[in-house]
């Protein structure tokens, strides 16, 4: 099958690489640097499995910036363009997804379009009404940054918001490309699939928020966070996973998905979803205040990335902490080796780790590494070295 994937972020690229093991895949991307990297079989994002597969596997994959080349002869188009949350409109900005759908269906009205971008509840129903007779459906992704291809090769489930033949064929294609056998497949209505994505990510955010608030309580009361977490999580109904305190949930998905779900709750009674969104803000307030209680002259931010094994620092929780500290007039310096710039939001970037460690009075690290062992007394973290 000839497949076109639009968008070379971690969702689009991992899906393209997954399917290019069995199909002819063209990856359409607006960034020429990403296209060049992919065509020389180098991953433009940090993902160990993706890098290995691009370098060593025999993939039927080509990247281009030319939409005419990408769509010509396509039998399936997969949309994986970004949908950032627009706080002013209280809604996802789905304009990139809509442009792709309009462009594809105008030229090739019979080509099925599968949406992998995260979208608000009701989006597909609206698109189908605007394009009568077109085959457009949503299949949510449940991928972790830094492990996107691995998660596609070993999916926990495959959900497709289309109960007909097109949905069944897409689900089977994804299952056949996976390495695991008997992957659960769920064919649902379009709005149900959209809701599954938002509720799944909001539950994950809820779990992060819960253990963060447990840690806040322990910190203020002078208790041992790790001991409390161990005792709580030995209950098999809770489990020893996704329980390591942090500065808040961040990244591409959880902040925007929780707020989008909250927006979808308009006129629907709820308390919990609001609390999940508010808890993230409260946690960052506490972390910043706790750091400032140490009366630092210079605060060093060790890594902007959301987590180990990722190069993404868009919406990372540590940025919210950083902004709160700067608002109090405290000097902030940043160590982030993936950032090629002299400053970050008007904070100096110090590329030399030794200089960074020497200049900072307090070093703020969401996750601790061996790089900070010799200055452990300066390090501020809530990392309990658990899972997650």
C-alpha cells in the first residue's frame, strides 16, 4: 500500500517508520532540515528505537516538503500535525489538521484520511459534515516521547473511531506492523475515540498530580515521601508505577489534553477535571516557593527537557518553576545541552557544566543524574528515583 504520513514529529515519524517496514511510505514535512535528516536515515528527534530503525532497517520510506509528490498515488493519508491548545479560545488549534484534510480531499476525494493528531471531542463529526461521503476517522495514539516507535511496536491497544471496513482495515494494518501478537483492537464511534484519548491522558495527569500532592504534603510536614509512596503503592490496585514526584506534568500531551477535556465539559457537572488542571499550577507554585526559601542569589536550571531520553522541552514543568523564580527578581541560569542559543526566555544559557555548577547557589533538577553527584548539596529536586 502507498501511504502518506503528514508531520514528522514523534507521532508522525514513528508511525511512518513502523509502516515503512511493510508499505511504501512518503512522509510530508514542512521543515527541510527534518526531511534531509530522514532521507539520510538520521532521526531528527531523540528516540533510541527510532534512530536504530532509521539507520539499520530496510525501510520503504521517503520524506519530502512537496505535497503534490506526497499525495500522488496515496491510498491512505495519516495526519500527525500539531494541535496546540489555544487558551484564549479554550480549544485545540486544529487548523493544520483541517488544512491537510481539505487539501487531500480536494484533490483525492476517495482517499481515506486517518487522524493521529489529538483533537477535541466532536471534531470528526464536524469534518464529516463538511465533507459528505469522505472517509475520515480518528485513531488516537498512546505514545511516550522518547519511546514512540517502541510503543508502536508493542501497543497496549489499538483504538480506531470507525466501525466500518475502513476502520477495521486500518486497525489490522497497525496490528500487523506491531511485533506483539493478539494486540487488543477496539473499533468505536468517532466521538468515543476522541474521548478515549482525552480521558486516558487526563487520568495519567491525575496520577501525576496525586503523587505530587502527596509529596507536597510530606515536604511541608517533614515526612519521608519515598516511604509513604512505597506503602501506598504496594497495594496491587495502585501499583508501583508512574509514582515518582516531579515538578508537575508537562510535555506535548498532558497539559493541553487536560485543558481540552475541561473545555469539553462545558455544561457538564464535574469537579475532578478542574482539580487536575488546577493541581498542576499549585504544584509549580509550591516548588518555586520552596526553592526561594533557600534565599538563592543565582538559581541554576539543570535541563529543560521534560524527561530523560527526550529532547522536548516544550511545556516542560520546570519552565513554569523557572518563570515563577524569575518573577521574584532572582537570577536564573540554564544548562541545556540540546539548546543552541545564548539565552532562553532572557535567562543565560551556560553550556559548560562545570561553570554552571560553580555559578549556581541552588541547582534545580526535575530528575537527578550522576552529573550532579559532586554538587549534591546544591541540588533541589523532588525526584525519589522511582518509576515515572
